[in-house]
C-alpha cells in the first residue's frame, strides 16, 4: 500500500479559507522579502549605483516576483506549474549582476537577462534529452549541497543586531525561535504545525523588543506609500568586450540556479500530496518556462533576475500547506508591500537571530528531503560513492580548502560556490556511471499494437543473449507486452494512425534487465496508476488488467512525462 503523508493538511487542489491562505502566503514571503532587500542592496553598492537605483530595483523585484508567485500556480499551455512555488531574487547573481552594472549599467544587465532567458527556453524545451542527468541522485545531492553550503554563511549573520543590544540577545533569540519550531514539530498536530513559522517569528520579535534588538526607528522613518523613479532614461546598449566577457558566466550562473530549482520542483511534487505522486516533468518545464518569461519582464523593469526558491518542499513539510491559494496570496502580498515602504521596513526589521533560526530549520528539513530523494531513487555502492564525493567536493570549494591559490578571476567566481561545484561534480559522475554501464540496444517501431511481435522478438533475443532462463525470459516478454498495452491505453481514439513512433531500449542493470519505452502519448501517469491500483482490492475494468500485470512482472516502474515525449522505465528481475 502506498504511504500516506499525514503531515499535509492542504494539498495543491485544496482551497483553505482566505484568512488561512493569507497567513501562509505571508509566511512564505516574509523571509524572502528580507533576503531580497539584502541582495538588492549588495548588488547596487557593488555595482556602484545610486540610492535611487536601489529603491527602484527592490520595488520592481517585489512586483515581478509577486506576479510570478501568482502565475506559477496556474498551468497554461507550457507555462506555470500548478503548485505554490516561491519566486525571489537570488544571491547567486550578486557577483555577475554587479559586474554587469559596472561594465555598462542597468541596460547591460537587462540585455544579459534577456539572452539568458532565451537560452533557458531552449534548455527547458529539450529537458527530456537530459533525463539521465536529472535523476533522483542529482536532485537529492543538489538539495543536500544547498543546505550544507548555505547554513554556514547564514549562521555567520547571527550576531548582526542594532547597537545597544544585550550581549546574550543573539543566542537567546535564535535558540528560543529554534526551540519553538522544533517543539511544535514534535509535540503538536499538523493543524497547529502549519502556523509554527509565524508563531515562532512573532514571539521572537516580541521578546526582542525589551532586549533592544528590534529597530523601530527604521519603521518610523519609512513613508507609508511610495513609488520610486524608473532608473533608465536612455537605452544605449554597448556590446563591447566587457559584455561578451560577462555573458558566459551569467549564463552559467543562470543554468546553475535552474538546476537547483529543478530539484525543488521535482521534490515538491512528492511532498505536496498526502499520497505521493510520480514526478511529472511537464510541471518542471512549465515552471522554468515561466521563470524565463518573468526574467524578461524583470529585464524590462531594470531589476535583478528571479528564480524559484529552494525551500518550497521544506516549507510544505514544515507547515503541511501546499495549496495553490497560498501562492496567490503570497504574490498579492509582495505586490502590495512594494507600494508600502513602511511595511517593508517592518519586515526587514525582524531581528537577524530570529530569521537565522527559521532559515536553519528549513534547511535542515531540506537536507533530509534531499537524502530521501536519493534513497527513493535507489542507492547502491556506485551511487553512494558519487554522492559522497560530490558532497565533499562542494564543501571543499565552498570553504576554500581545494586549490585556493590556483583560483582567480572568473574561475574563482564560478568554483568558489560549493553548490555549483558540487552540482557539476554529481552531474559529471552520473554521466560517467551512465557511460560505463552496460550499453543499450534499441528498436524503433510504430506506436501501435501491431508492433508487439517485433518488440517481443527483440526482448527475447536480448534476454537469451544475457543467458536468462526460460522463466526469466517469459517474465521480461510479459512486462514488455503490458508496458506497450499501458502506453496504448493512454492514447485517444484514432491516435494509432498518426504515425507516432516508439523507441524501445534495453540494457543489463546488475542482474536485472532495464527496459525503456520512449513515445509520444497523452493521458495520465502509469506510475501513479500502479500506485493507485495497489490500494484497490479488485479489478474494476479491463483497462486496469495491463497495469496490474505490469506491477506483477516488474520490480520497478518509473514514468516521466515531458511536453514532447513520454518515457516509461521498467526494471525486471531475473527469476531464480
């Protein structure tokens, strides 16, 4: 029977009341706003820009990310995900964005963002070609790297407090916030856990007032309503040497952030439902197509690039709320706050130790979720080696332990980020695993029931060549037949005559044989169907017979759906 995640109170399709949705929307964006304020300030200062520019990019970043918050909860054509995913400016772009501002000002930065967005459209459209890279091992490792590389710099900001604060303020506020979060996680029901972030932060702020750690003056000085001036008066783009020197690094950073967010977009599909679902890569494609579109809007508004936040899955696990409605409210709050500088000041005045404790708790949950993703994908000795080496390469570069004297300039910018180096490592090692594994044999046939004899002969020849006994050969042939039946049952009437092709590939996987059926088809996810049938006591119609038989013959089934292709991977164990 499929495991049920009872921590989830509201699934994506659920519609909690408006007050509840508002609270959770606010919880999702409160820390994002504080982080965005810091990121925009650093970029403006490092890029030698004025205070007016800083005011504008923070204002427009809030508006752009608010619009993205709302749109990503939808699913229209090939845009959007249907999930509540947070969108925010990210610190990953600080160095390249500041370099672009120094080289040519806001216009140069906007041009780089547009080019990167167009490249991202192409990358996302071909995501199915990278399916052997975006595996549970890669996704899980990237999430674990995110936690172990982000927590140290976050902890270093713990003592950042207003002048006059008591010496014990940081450990008291941070420890108390963490204990509230942990206590509510351990000793309260999911009904109360969903409010743990706002309760912990609110108590932390109240306790901070007598300790002198809450900066009221910042809130008092801020105006109630305001719209900054647009910073670009003339659009003069200089495509000189400096522009082309920055472009590769900008694109690489954009791809690195996308790989990180792909991991979170995969994981959110597994944790947002009470009954876990198979990964639908059309959701991943739609989410990142929308991010590319949002970044073109951000370029037009002369602000910084946006990306999908990396802790969406962790927040859903913490609060038990994954409803799309909270995403809409989060977006509306961002847009409203953009026009209310006093509210921005109130949120950014939250004491640093309180924010640090909350972020560390989220990242701890994210680390465990990444580890769970790796285990669910199958962790053998080879994958364990890849995981361990990649983690320590990322940690080593992040802390400057690996060849610090040889890294300088652009190379230092790229490799000093442990998340980037660790992600590159796990991807390259995963490709090496794929290369040294047994070679695949392929067969291309028409997507039709008439192709079954040809597929059957192909599977029989391969399994006989692997010295399988007769029972094992028959088991493989039966699994192949039922996989084809499942694919054909997903098609609409008359689709067999449309000329669609089916590519069947097989290879040895240790003592098993792995089949991959790649085709273009419509319909639901076979993996989800199998999970559903495991909970049903009887067969309800003839169409379910193939799914039940496939579940019987196969040791594992994975179904990945993309916009351009469907891929079912079936693993069959050798019979004794």
